[in-house]
C-alpha cells in the first residue's frame, strides 16, 4: 500500500503576531507535518535559519510577522521583509524556488487568517510539488 | 579594509562541481565586515550549496570552518584538520588569503569564492567605497587627503578633466568627481595654492606596475 | 612659412590674424577615402585641422596616420594626443615619429574615459596626465631632451596646444587651470564649444585679469547646431557642455527643415561676438560629421 508523503511546512512566527494552540495542530493533522518555531520578533529570521529549515526537509516555510507599523520593536518586521527577500532570491538561484518561502502579516487572535495561510501554502505545494532537496 | 563580494552561487557551484567533500573556509576579518565571507556567510553558502546539489539529486558533503584571518599562519593552522578531511577548499577570504591557504596546503585544491575588489572604508551602513590604490608613494598631503590616484577615474594629478559636472565624474553620475572634492577640501583648509603647483609624472615603480611587492622588516626577523 | 616659425598655424597667430581651425574625425576603419573627402572640404578653408585621437574612446584610424594623410593632401594638421591609451614611452615615441613625418602641431589631452567607447572592457593607461604631456613636449622642443633627460637626436619642435573648458565645474578653478596649462607649456588653447556667451566672456575676463590672454593664443570653440534635439542632447548628455535654454528654444522655435540654418545663424552670431572679444585669437569650428558647413560658416563670417 502506498502512503502518500505528507508535505512538511515550517511556520516561524513572531510571538506578538500569533498564538500557537492545540486546535490549530489538530486542524491540519492529516494534511501536513507542521513545525512551529517561536521568535521573539520576526526580525530574528536569520538567512541561515531559513535555509536550514529547507535542509531539514521543509517543502515550504511561512513566516508570520506583525502588520506594517505594528512591530513593537518598530523595525523588526521591516528587517524580516528584507531578509526574507534576500533568501527568496537565493532559493531561486539554488533551484528550489523562492516561492516556497513567504512572509505573511498576521495579527494575534486571527486564527481564521492563519488557517487560510496554511491552506493556501498547501495548495501552492500541490502545484510546485514537494521539495526536491528533501 | 579589503572589500570583496561573494561570487554568484552559479559560479561557485561550477567551481566545486568535481568534488564530493567540500570545505567552505571563512575568514573573520575584512570579508566578514563586508559580508562576503565571514562565519555567517560561510554558513549560508554551505547550506545553499547543500540544498542546490540536493535539488539536483546529488548528495555532497559541505563542511564549514572559519578562522580569524586567512593571511596569517597562526590562524591558518587551525584549519589544518578540516582541510585534511576534504577534497577541496572553497576559501571565502580575499585573494591574498586564498593564495596563502594554497601555499600552506600545497597538495589541496583551493578555490576562490570571493571576488576581491578594493581597499576601502565603510562609508555608511551598507556602503563600502574604494579609497586607496596602494600606489606605494602617498601624496595625500598635497591633495587635502583625497586621493586622485584612486578616486579620479583618469588618475589625474594636476586638476580635473573637462568632464567634471555638478561635482560628479563623467564616468558615473553617482560618483563624486575626486577633483571637486580636492578643491573643496583645499578651499576649506586654505590651501588652494596647492592647485597651482605643477605635479610631475608619477613614479609608478612603487606600485604594482613595478611587479608584485614585498615588505621585509629585518627588525622582526631573528 | 618663415624659417623660424614652428608651424603655419603658429605663424598666422603670431602675425595677429584671427585664426580658424576645424576638426576631422578619422574613419572607423582603414578607408583612406573618408579622410580625402573631409580633407577636400576643408582645404583652403581653414588654417589647420585637428585630427582626433580615438575620440570618445572609440577605435578609429590613428591620429598620427590620419594627420599624415592630410599632410599629403596639402592641409596642416593638429595632431590630438590623449594620455588614456599610451604610456609615456609610447607617447614620446609617437611625438618623435610624428615630427619626422612632418606634423608640427599637437593638442595634449587626457581623453574621454574608455567606458564611453567601443571597448569599455579595456584597461586604460593614464600613466601621465595632459599637464605632464604638455611639459614633456615643451621640454623636448626647448631643451631637446626626452622625459628621462636624454638628449634627443634631433628634437621635435611642435606648436603646443591644450584644451580648456570654461563650462565645466568648478568655475572658479577653471582660470587657475588655464594658468597652469600655460605654465606647463601650452602655446595655444582650444576651448569647448561656446553657446553660453555670457559665461564664456566672464571666463575670458578673468583670464585677461590674470594676464593669461597675453601669454597664450585662445581659440574659442564653436559648433553649429543641427536641431533642437541635438541642442538638448548636448546639454544633458555631453559632459562639460552648457547650452542655455534660450538657445534650445531658438532651435525649437523654427520649423524642422530650417533648424540647420538657424544653427548656422547662431554660430555666425557667436563668431561675430567672439571676434570682438579681447583675448580671443581665433575660432575652432567643430562641425561634427558636417564638414560641409565649415566652408559656409567661414565665408559667411568673412574669416577667409
């Protein structure tokens, strides 16, 4: 019997933009393996951490950052944006595709919004396929 | 510091293609400060190479190691073990460091991962500018501490060419005309008369045109 | 030409005549016909013809060769020499050769940067600058020695020219630079083309005040405009060029087919004003790829 491989997604989130809850894990249990990484601020997404998420087998990485103008450290989400853009370009050069990495503005408590992002990410993976570098 | 830029991933991949065990060797001094080859950049490149090869279905072992400087034995030695364990070394140091590594590990393939460009300064966050051409005969005193050999695209010593406009060089509108800067500086210092002095042709023997140079400090040799 | 004169151009200027020079760009190839054609248009019309040296860093037939071709056609060339492509060894060597071939006038320049030309990937030289070249040619002529101090087996005796740009920045410095070029050895000066007559007159006035107009022959550059587009292009894209809005508007104000005539009209007005300006000893007509216009301008201005 062939078991289809479940896609693996890493969600790196700023703790001010998202609250991890058991219900969230349950919602996607059968569809994907989701790894959550807590960040004190989204600016902590160093290039090497993003790359290592892909080395660890992620098919996609989603980064949750606070809405524009709402970073409690003022520039954190702006820096995150620059860092993510840089790694997206690198992922294109690598041949994995920068579209596997995405920045999402998120407000704490917006569970529906977070769920939609995961659903959209999984849908996109059906098009681009699982990571060839898994 | 010495400034350089990391080569493109495509070019680096081509260089290391024949090897299965690659050591990415970083340097913690100049190339670290210009984000070309420090410990962080070494980690990212190693990761990117692993992913790039994996994407093509090839498993390559890419190790990472960074030393303080690749231009001094004391630090180069620390990499000995790592060098021994790999097929090739991709050095992210400046061209001098790459060659120093190659000389000390004579039987190892050593490849450059950085395009070394100039001697410069960090002018402001994210901006590095070329300041010194290493001509070996410094005349900054005459020119108000702005170097025309390095910063004038034509190395003019006796004043600006006719292409200087709005304080910018004819070659690049983003580049300040060095002579405009010199004139301004000499004006500030009350040394405008320097501009009337005829500067004779430069003696290029002290520059790289005279051949690769050496500095011997007998007082430091036992 | 008298025995003591270095060149025909020098003789004309020292006799107090209002000299006229023009320009000839060599072909991008070995086609002699191009030079012959241009030479025919300029022969008997001007006192001397400048031959450019890989102008704009575009590879063309060498200045020295094109000068010799003009000599054979009976014209008097001014060999332009830039320091961009040749080091001091090659420059001195070429000067010795040029003189032996009959060339008697030289214009010493730094040269446009190679990034503008057909070989932006080339390494430039700039071993010495135009000021050093002026001094070198002067010493070769007056002391009979080359740059290393060696006594030459027959010294080349050239009439030495330099370029000046009253329209480049910074303005205050331009007269200091003129003085320096004269001190280095310039016998004559050819300026960048004049459209902004006020600025030019101011520059000449400052030069006069420093006594410089007594020490050097200044030929003011003029270039007839062909269209409003050309005027705008020169103003915004050519380094060191100043084309006032009033001039651009004049060119734009006439129908397209009359533009060239308007350009020549402006040129003639400029020449008339320059003839009245104390310290100006002639004009240098740079009719780029429009050599036919030179004859028309010279006769209409009553210069010949």
